[in-house]
């Protein structure tokens, strides 16, 4: 009904955490609650599905952050936007999708943690900020792979801005600087100096917020 206030839940399933967001829509949307919980992926797919249901229940805590989202999600025939499954390392590790060398296989939080010899990407960031060479190299390598993938996107879409989200975006310039360097090296037929590369203002919860907005648009 026009003018009605609606509340929408978005869930972003990752290998380590399930991020969630509640978005209220009464004209301009706003986030009323957000958070994350462990996925427990090591316990198997049935447990992951159960975990999604658990996380989705009882999310009614109130706080507000106005969103500047006035566009729409574009899904093509239903699966558009799977940028994480571009091949950037043809002989790289096997991805969960079955392909080799996807962005997700070489530049995800789990891949960065493994390359840096730590349990989590958060530990990698702390170590890198403290000057640990292996941790810094893990973030730089991930940034290079992401830069290759984003160079492809720039040539296809010619965006004005690239927004990097997810947990790895918390590493800031340790990740963004190698992304920018790779873009400058690889993008030769577009004005790369006019394209900003910035961290997501909505933080790691941006994916869950996007899922909630997708639901809101279809009500």
C-alpha cells in the first residue's frame, strides 16, 4: 500500500560470517539495525541453512542511518553481478563454483588470511599495520588480483567510482593502493584518473543492505 512503512531483512552469506541488515522503507529507505554472526560453514551445508534462519529471527533492534540509494539493482537474466567469479589467475586454486582462479578464490578474506598465515583477515590487517611483511604482501597480492578484475569492469562499464566493500575493505590503503596501481597499469583506453576507488561508506554490511533493498523494490 502506498505510504505504508515496510521493514525488510537482508542476509549476506559469507564463508566466515552472515551479515544482516534491517531496512525500513517509507519513501526514502534507512537502516534500522545491522550486525553479523558466525556462519559455521565447517559444520556443513545443512548447518549453514539453519544458521541463516537463526540469524534472520528476532532482528528488531532500532537505530537509523539514512541511505542515499535511489537506483535499482540490475540482475539481467537473474545472475548478473557475479564479479567475484571472473577468472584472474587461470592456473589458480579451485573456487567454490568449480572454476579455477576466480577472484573469490584468490582475493577473498579467507584467501588473504591463508596467504598471510593468519586465522582471519582482521588479524592480517593488524599485522600489516604493524609492519609485518608477509601480511602486507598478502594484502598487496589480493589488491593486484582485484585490480585485474576491476580493470575488466572499468572497460565494460566506465564507472565514475569504484566502491570496495566487505571485510577486506577495512584494510584501507593497504588494499586500495595496489588496486589503483593495477588499474593504472591495465586500463589504457579509458580516463582512469577520473575514476575514484574508495571504501564503502556503509562498511562490511553493504551487501546485506543491498539484499534488503532488493526485497523492498519488489514489494
